[in-house]
């Protein structure tokens, strides 16, 4: 049911009582159960005018707290009351008066100071949905100036500026909101009113914001509703497909992007993620707490994912300032909090992860930061290839030895690890046994999990906004992004950022000599027959089965789940498939692809260091080589620097032609740090390496049954075992 049609029922029975008596409004016939829509925002945000417009469109009564509640109760203008009492006493009197207010089915415009009184807001929220008009403070100051308002509640003479008071008040608005209406710069009251209508419609229609599998989306039962909390916990769809939002991504207007330019990374993340996560799945207040915890002082850069000029028209986004020094931290400092928030009661969960290097330590780090019952109900088991990751990555992962967090190496490659985990999820006998015997459910934190992929959309958006802030481009100018590509999750998140409105011209996918993704994007043919996985200097992209290509094919095929199912069934049985020519053309409109030899990778590290003193890791070097070949120079290119160079120290030493390399990983990092002008290694990574967790490491045989035994042993030995 659309908002306007739903509201027709609402408006026929809506009543408003400006009295102290209990509301009599029936809750059965109204979409908000007879509740009010409470408009909250800064003084000058336009609440009164917006409220009247919204009320008129919906055929509901409009209540302005100043005009319809306070002044009739006080029998004097609000300004006179403020002058009589002063700021503090005014707030108390305003709060007491508002605590006696009762209404049903109204559009209520609060005063700018109402949210500062906790008891009054608690009273209002009992029968209201609080919609926060998040208007840019610059627009508010301009409006207040036109209105000749030079003093507001809380601003004593000579104490604080108007700007400081507005900034101070935002913490109270963030505390009480149910729905945020993020307003772009220079939005008119009519535009804000339209955003309010859409926000309320979204709030009412939670059932419309669901997720479908890439393999059965079109044929799924309309009675089955899969919400954000479901996909976070389940990870992989029951049919083996990957979850995607049924309605796709929201389109963000230009005015809102312009406002985001001046914001910090956590502030940008909060706004964008709120648009992608329904407030009934994760409330704005809870999401804010998670985001600011995820991107706080555990990142060594206050910009979290800073963008720096490299050479010519190339820029580099440093995605390695998190605690494990890889881009995976940008998702995995947040994802565990989302997972814990969505946990159903009375179950324990074991997170199974296959990693080609960086995901493992990032998952272990992120989940280890959970506390209390969330941590004791959640375990993590990471499988990694014994010969397919760097020594630093091994030491990072095996330094986590807590009872419910463990890493195990496997005498095979990443693809075997990933395939084994997918098989476990698909075996109902195994999952049923673990649930019945141990009360434990399996889930995953690989990029096949939507909550892993979604936060990555933020840093691709943020890199563009940083270039706008620094004057390199104006919003609307094109940008190319070059990404070292293995599992395609990073590239897919860039394409999602483009869907939201970031003007990315091309996503350039850079492969190493395991160039299966590059070959596929060039030919439309995916062929694994007789194709061995080759070890490389960039092991995190040593992948043959690229999981997130499934989401890309689903996207370019127009969400054709039958085609996706056929394609990946063919890949499973025949180890190859061929896309139709028309789909290849669609893919190449959005992505370009190239690959880099081992020799060229090392040469790029040495050349850039010689030119600039900047030291990049071998994955970033793969991206640079491919970008140099494919990018035409007509617009800036951002290289995604996915890891700190210290994680691949032996290869970097080889690239720099440095002899007498110390065998100790910590000494290697210290020596490389002395050779590089920037960037330094994260302190937590160095601390983990000094713990020497690798001394207790053992390798598992490449046998599916052995990995299953390890899963059961992990459950038995961890906090997950049911007494």
C-alpha cells in the first residue's frame, strides 16, 4: 500500500486533542497506529512550514507546538516567556507544558528546544514517530539571519555563538530520532516536505525493503520476506545464491552529496548506511553508535580512508589504516556489530571464513571487539591456504588464540577453502546436526555476506567526495577507479556507489597472472577447466572462483535470476560458462579489465618509490600497472590501495632490490619503514606480530571431512558449547 492511499484511511479517523486527557484514537485503522508524525529539527529548519505542507497533502491536522500548545497555555508569546525566565528555566517550563500534551493522528512541528527536555520527549514518543529534519547548519544560519533571530534557547549573552549552540543541539536530535530526513544544501521547504513524505512512506512499508537471491529472486514466493537482519545472519541464500536488495540502491540527490563533502568519514557513513538499512531493522540511534565505534580511534588516520595525490592524474585511496592494515577493516570493524545486533535469541553462531589473506585477520579483529553476551554467543573459525598467504598475514591470524576465535591453515588453495565452506552451508544434515547437538548455527563474514559488502560502498563514495573537497574535481565530473580484483566484492561495491549517484565513469579491474576475472570481462567466457591457481606476489587476489561476479551478472542481466542460476550451475558441473554477447557488451560499458605480470608488479613498486619516496604494496602495484595501461588521462583515477606494504615485505624488498633481508617479520617492517617516506604501519598490526602466534600453527589436510571435523572441534572447545 502506498503512503497516500494508506493515509486516506488514516485521515478519515484522525483526531487531534490539545489537552491533558488520554487520546481515544483507534489504532486499528491507521498506518501508524494512530500515532503522530513529530517533526524535529534546529530552529530555522522549516518545521512549521514543512508540517503544514505535509499535513495538507495527507489531509491531517497540523499542530505547531509554539503557536498551538505553548502560547495558549502561557497566554503570552514564546519570546516573551524566554525573556522572562531565561534559558534554563524556560526549558523546564516548556518541558512541563509539553508533558501534558496529547494528540493522535497529527503532524506536530516541535520547537527547536523540545528535544533538550528528556521527560517531554519520552512522553511524545509514546504516541509519535520522530522525523528529524537534518538541515545543513549553514542554511539554518542564513534563514535565522533573514528572520532577524539572533538569540535562541541555551545561548546566554556572551557565552556561545549561534553556530556553537546549533552544533551542541544536534546530539539531542540524534538521540530521539526514529527517521532522518537528510536535506541537501539549499533544499526548499517544498523539497523537504516531499522528502518527509517519502521517508514516512519508507518507514511504513518495511515489507517492501527486502532482499532476494541472485538465483531465485523473480520466482521467490511473495509471502516470503527476507529482511536486512535475515541476510546478515544467513550470509548465503538457501539456494546457493547471494542476497541483493529487491529494489536496488537508493538514488542520492546532488544536493545531498554536496552537503556530504564537508563531513567526516563516520558522518558520511552514517547518512549513506541509513539510506540502505531500514530504520526498523537497525534504528538510527543504534546505527550511529556502531558507525562511530567502527571508525573511531582504532584507525590510525583521522580521515579513516584518506585520498592522496600520487603522480600526474592518479590518486591513491589508502584503505589500510585499520587495525589489521587492509581494506577489509573498513567493513569488518562494522559488520560484527551489525551481526550481533541482528542475532536472534537462544542461538549461538559460528562464523566460517575462507580467506586469501586479509579477510581472516580483519574478521578475527572485528569480532574480538564484541563484548559481553554477544561475544560469548559468537565464534569465528578462519580457513586459509598454508602456502597462499604472506608470513605477516599468517602471524596476524594465528595471534588470535581466544577460545571462540581461531584460524587454521589448509594444505590447499583459497578456492578449496571457499568451496568447502559453501558446501557446509548447503548440507542440511550437517547444519541440522550442529543446531540440534550444540545449539549452533553457521554463518559467514566473507564478502558474500551483504553486511560485508555494504560498508565498502561508503569508502568509494568518500574518495570522490574527498577529491571534491580538495578542489581536484567538481561534483558531477567523471572519475575512474582502479581496483586490484580477486573476489570482485570491492569492484561490485564501487558499482553500487555509482548506482547511488557517484559519477564513476569506469571501474577498472586489475588482476595478477591469475587473470580469470580479466579474461572473463574481456571475453564473456569463464573457464576453470585445467586452470591451476598460480602463487603470486599479490596473494590476496590469487582467486579463480570469484564469488561476487554473481552479483555483477545479476546486475547487468537486469536481475535475471534464471540466467544466473543456469550460469552458476553450469560452472559447478562443467567448470566453465559463456555469457551471451549482449551481456558482455553491458559489462564492458561499466568495467574495464587488465592484468599484470609478476615482473611488472615489482617494477611498479620500485619505480614509484624511486620517483616519489612513496611505498605501495604489491596489490596496489597491480592496480597501478593496469591503470597506466587502460586509463586515458582524461579524468582522475583513484587507485584502491588495499593493504599496507609491510604485509608483503619480502616481495617489496625484492622490488626495491634490497639485499640481506632480516628473517624476522617485525624487523622487516621496521627496515622498510625507514626506507619509505610514508605510510607507517598501524600500531596494532605491529603488536600482533610481536605476539608470534604462528609458533602454535598446524596445517589441515585438503580433505572436506577434515575441515568439518575442525568445525565441530571448534564448537566443542569454544564458548559456543551448550551445557
